[in-house]
C-alpha cells in the first residue's frame, strides 16, 4: 500500500473519530459543574449551567481535538506500528494507547480524558473493518455542528420563555 493509499484509508476514519469524540467530549465535560456556573442549588440551575456550558466547551475543545487529536493519533498509531512491526503485533493497541496517553497528558486530566475518548472511539470504528470515505468524514462534521445548534436552540427557547415579553413587538 502506497503512502497516498494509506492516508486515504486512515485519515477519513480519524476525522470521523475527531468529530464524534469532540462532540461527545463537550457534552461529557458539560455534565460536571464548573466554576463559571456559579452556585448550583437546584436541578434547574444545574440544567441551565449544563446547557450553557456545552456550546462553550464545544467551541474551544472541538478544534483542538480535531487538529491536535487527529495528528497525534496518527503519530501514535504510526509509532506503535513501527515498534511492533513483524513481532508482538498483539501489543500494538496497548502501545498506541500509551502514546495517546502521553500526547493527551499535555493539559492534565482534561486533555487526558479527550485522548482516552478519542482512542476508544477510533478503536470502535477500526473494528468495523469498513472503508471510510472522505464523504463520511465530511458528513461527520455535522455532528458537532448539530450538537451546537441543539444546545444554542435550547438556550434561545429558555431565554424566550424567561423574557418572552421582550420578544413580542406591539
């Protein structure tokens, strides 16, 4: 397999993995209350904080996961493939996980969580033995966009019902 064929085989799957894991990471990160939420005393305040934080996390984490995560995942798989070439092939996934964790430890637990999530989703997609095409990779970009639109829509609806009188023009 030539270098171009390898890139056309691996890169679409990695980009799809980045789209899925980036969107899922923002939602998972939004589940945990953070300091900018303020004090959370009720379920309503928790849900408001969660809904408001997911688009924010998505805006900041998705580009990093998409670019840095994809690049380091390709490097991790490449290095683990070279090290285990022709011998100890069953150790390749574990060595790849170690490299993912090393690259993911740059921002401590936050980026480490993203690296683990990226690795798991990539392994799930890899097991499907499907040939991922560029069209699937580009369609995968709709996932974070739709998540962002969904949460921003929820914020807009909540704001509308909270201050609905301000939206009605007499």
